[in-house]
């Protein structure tokens, strides 16, 4: 499993044909195939290429929704 730094994770923002990855509670998920994450953006509120742990606290759905996507790595503590 790949270990991502926050800088590396930013590269996977879903734009320009890049994959869309999102981190949650230290785990990195690939959300690229979801129509809900078109161009690395979800509902104009959340953006791929970053840690969404704090943002998902206020989401209208359960935060563990990311666990439905393929787990591809871990986010390194900095």
C-alpha cells in the first residue's frame, strides 16, 4: 500500500485526466470512478487531492461513505 504525503495527495485532484483520491482518517481512497466525483469535485463542497477528515464532520451523510471506494494507501502524518 502506498504512503502519501499531503503534497503528493494534492497531485491526485481528478483534473486534467488525473485520478481523484481523497483521504479520510489516515486512509486514501480512489474516488475516480464515481460519477459523484466528476472532475475531482463532490457537490461543489469537497475536492479530491486532500484530507477530508474534518470536512466530513458536517456532511449530510455518514463520513464512512468513502469506505465504499477502493482503499489505495495511507496518508502520512506530518
